[in-house]
């Protein structure tokens, strides 16, 4: 596990970034300093729960209304103390209703600098998330889509292009390539799954997906040639099209999956996806849940420990990002700290122990 300076071991004037490597029979991320790195990422970091009317005055009293102070004084020290070594997808779900499901804004470049940890960043190329109840599906073949992708990359990737802390870019969270959810059923999937019963339909989906991944890839590389591409964060508990995965292979460095199934199923599916694509895989969002009194939920440290142990047995797996959150809000109802910053000691203790065990495993294999 990498916790030191990103610049350590890099000669003056030399610019280096996260890359991929193989060592001791498995795939790894490699830091700018050349150290092997298994990403123990933390997802969903939002300060808004501190400003609930019943959360007290900590936001102003402790942090003087400063996100910079909060990230430097609380979030970063906590994540390191709990054994995490990176930030995954920072946006947090803030409203979950039948007609609206929204997240907090993504971190800005400045917020990532204040957090001062390796991080991944999601680029909003297409609102095809399975949870999106409001936005119609885009036309990937249109010039409008190309223009939007260029803007996203120009506004975000151009600023991050020389940041050694950036690991890589995600795209859509759980895209509806061939499935829907009840709240997104009105707009249908990107592609009619019935067409996959014919060879012509499979070719059509391959062509559509190749167009999407080429446009997004080329937009990034126009402004940032340095960082890894993690692509869409596929929902592994829904149908995942092999045509889509194969079409993405030339344009994606690591394949990313959300998976909330049993540990054995997570291991089997990620192993299968790695063999299908021939690329490294990342468990980009997962957690177990324990229901507590008063409509409060806990991240299950037992499942977290078992999941990490299973992922260490997959040679192509380069990390696990926990579906947090940092602060519990009224929408997710789960976090390692409450809205008043009170710690969930039981969850933290188990998760920290699993992270430290994985860090020791990483160091052994780095030798």
C-alpha cells in the first residue's frame, strides 16, 4: 500500500504518473515513484451532513466554513488512519426518490489537492446511469455528443493532465446498456437486448459501443495523454453485454465494476470479466450492509474483510473501492462517521484491520 510522497524516487524535472505493471504473477497499479499499488479506495465524501440543522455547529466552529480545512484536518487523516490509500468516486448520493436520484458535485481540482491522496475522477460524458430518473439518453452518433465530450475533457482533463495524484478516469456509474431500473424504465436501455438474439443485432451493439468508447477516449487523449482510463463502472448484478466489454477493450486500461452480491459471486464475476477482456479489473463500488436501530445502516466489516481476501486471489484485480460514505446522511443512511462526526467504531475497526492486512500482503509481494 502506498502512503508516501508521490514524488519519492522521481528525478527532478521528470514527470511520472500512475501506470500498470505485472509482478509476481499479478497485475498492479504502479505509482509515479515506481511502487506497486493496490488501490484501497474510499467512495462518497461530502461535507453537507455537517450542516443539517440538528448536526450542531461543528462546520463553522471547527472548520470556519472551509472545505479546505475540513479535507486537510479531518478527511485525509481519517482515511489514512483507517488504512485507505486513495479516493474513489467522491460524489455522494443526496436524494433518493422515485422521480429524482441525485449526487453531490464531483470534487474540483482544488479539492483533490487539499485531500492530497491518489484519486480517481468520474467524467460526466453521459447520464446513462441506471439510477438516473430524469435525463434522456444521448445519441452517441451525433456531433452534439462529440462536442459535449470535448467540453468535459477540456474543462476537467486539461486541468488534471499533469497531476501525479490522479490515478485515472471513470465514465458512467452503472450505464444502462441493455437493462433498466424501475425509475429509468421510461427511457429504456441504450440498446434493445432482444436484438442480441441475432448476429446483426450483436454487430449493431458492438458498433454503438465502439463509437461511444472511441469518442470518449479520444476526447480525453486530446487534453490528457498521461492518465489511465477506467471507463464505465458496470453494474455486475445486472446483465453485462460481452459485446460492450469487447468493444471497450482498445479504449480502456482497466475494467471497473460495481458489485453488491455475495463474495463468492463477486470473485467469480470479476475473474470472468478479466478473462473475457484480457485487462485488469477494479471493484469500483461495493459494500455489505448491517441494519441498526433508528433507520441507521452500517458498512459490514465482515463482508469487507472477506471481499478483500477474495480479490487478492484474482491476479487481474488492482483494487477495491468501498461504497462509503464518509459522513452518514439521510439518503444513504450509512457512513463511517455520523452527521455529527461520531465514529462508527465497530465498522472502522474491522475495515481498518482488513486494509492493514492487505497493505502487508502488498509489501510482501513487492519484494
